[in-house]
């Protein structure tokens, strides 16, 4: 069971190492709801969570007793996957917001997408001139859902520096992934070491301080048992700065998804969602793409040319 997989010793804040924190949310786990999609991307929200606290130093919300790394590795590897359409929509958003930053990059060596899913961003990275282009993804089902032309660019497994021993990336990006890592500080530090001088790290994270997430509270879709931490502008800036990144830029972004997916994320009862989706299908707008600002942050940092 999920609760039995949790570590017994409380961890310090995984961004700043602080131990002074305030209560944020009690553990909410319904084992009857745990299924093959619990550790899948863009799933139906379950509104479950581990016990969460807020760091008094850097403003990170985090689970002090996360599941063990081995448990998470297996859970993500075996997770189901049914979000190809939504992943493609997300990739279009990420390509759009990344373009101004990529245009300023001098290097076009390897580009790496950690948490690549079925790899929808990889063709864009290749077209932009990066070589090679690599996606790292732990879910076997997600890789199987990738187009045949994309699969050779995907490497299966939980990220480790050894997976990139053969490249010196000019850019590494990771979208909606930092929330899922037991050690986000270690991950960002490893990325800093892997990047070439002048290389770029780009991440997208949920902003727990965004008005819509504060309004929805524990009924926000960012409240999820998968999320071991939730960021704010201050905490994500601290994460990148402490690793050594400079010229850090953080901004709120909009996401464009089909209406049926936006409806899926709401805290409405499932029966009501089904009825509304049926109406949207009848009038032919269920798959209409709508852009909304729902509290997601893009954070970009540059590795200095001279250390």
C-alpha cells in the first residue's frame, strides 16, 4: 500500500535544507482510489495527497515523509498512459514559451527533455537545431505510445547523470517533473554539472501561490499524491540560484488544452463532468483548444560561461 511505502524519517526542505515549517495539509489517501493511473501524467484528479508542510525559509510546500525512491521508480515505470493528445498540446505551449530563450542560446549541442512522456517536444527540439535530442522517461507505457520516429530518441528510466554520460547538453528542460522528485536540489545540481558553460535549464512547475490554486485549496488538481513538493516563485528561484544558475527568469505562463481536458481537471463530481462533456461533444466544441492561465511557472537559468 502507498502509506506503507513512505519513509519514516522526516526529510528537511528539499530546496533549502531548512527544518522550520508550518502545517499545510493533512495526509489524504483513499486506497480504493489507487490504480494504474495514480502515477500517470495528466490523469483524472484524485485530490489525494501526502502530509504537506510549508518551509518557513524558502516557501516550498513539501511532503516531509515521501515514498521511498524504489517504490516511486516502480510506480512510474508501471503507470498507465492515455494522454497523447494532451501531451501534444502541452508541447506546443512549451515550444512557444521556450523559443525566445532558445534563440539567445549560442550552443546547439544536445537538448534533453527529462520527463518526456511520449516525446512530443523532441521533434521541435530537433528542428530548432539541437543535436542530438534525447528524452528521458520512466513510463514504459508512455514510450510505447510515442511515434515510431520518436522512440529512438527516448531513454527509459528515472533520470540519473549516467544516462547522459555520452553528451554535453546545451539545454536541459523538464516540465511538471520537479514536483515528483524526492531530491529536486540534487537533480538541479546534477543538471548544472552536466550542462556546457552557457547552457540553459528550463523547467515548468505548479505555483501553489497562484490565485486559482489558493481559491480551490485542497480541491485544486495540483493537490496530488504524486506531488512531493509544490513550488512558488520564491522557492523555484532559490532552487536554481543555489545550484549556481544565473540570469534566472521566472514568469507565469498560459496553457492551451481541449475543453474536455480542462473539464477533467475540475473538482466537479464525475457524473456531472460526464454530462457536461456529452453536451460539449454534441455541440462540437469538446476538442476546442482554450488557453488559460492556471498557475504554472516557467523558470529559466543559465550556467555561467566562466566558473
